[in-house]
């Protein structure tokens, strides 16, 4: 059975084959995200919304952990600067890529 990192790379490859560009977004600092992306061997960039500017502008769902505000997992499909689809809630955390692949595949087929 492939490990989580292998599955992440396979899904990332499938998404990019359909023309998608994949980014992560979190409210943690760029320094933390860089360390995390290296530690987890992520095949995509993680962008920082440390000041919650995008989170607040889009009214993304949040939760509080200690003194920090964090975004809940959601997936935004953006085309030409417009949000075309939002997947929320994301559960299980590693299952959302399949929904996105189905949506993109259906869109390509049209």
C-alpha cells in the first residue's frame, strides 16, 4: 500500500494533468509553512495568510486553537480570478482530491 506522501504525489500529478495548479493556504507564518512543506515533502507551495486578509475577505471558515485563528479545510477551485467551486467541509482530510478530480474531469469532458 502506498504511503501518504506517494498518494499526495499521485493526486497532485493527476490534478496538474488536468491543468490545475495546486496551492495550500494557511494562517501560519511563511517560515513555519516552509519547514512543514519540507518535512511533509509536499509537491505544492503553501501560501501564508498570516494576517488573515484573504480569510477575512472571503469569509473562510475558521477555528481557534490556543491564541491562533486558523482556517478550516476547504477547497476553492479558481479560474480566471473567479471562484468556480468550493468544497466544504473537507472530510476526511485526504479525501477531497478525489472530489476535485471528479469535478475537473467532468468539466474537461463538457
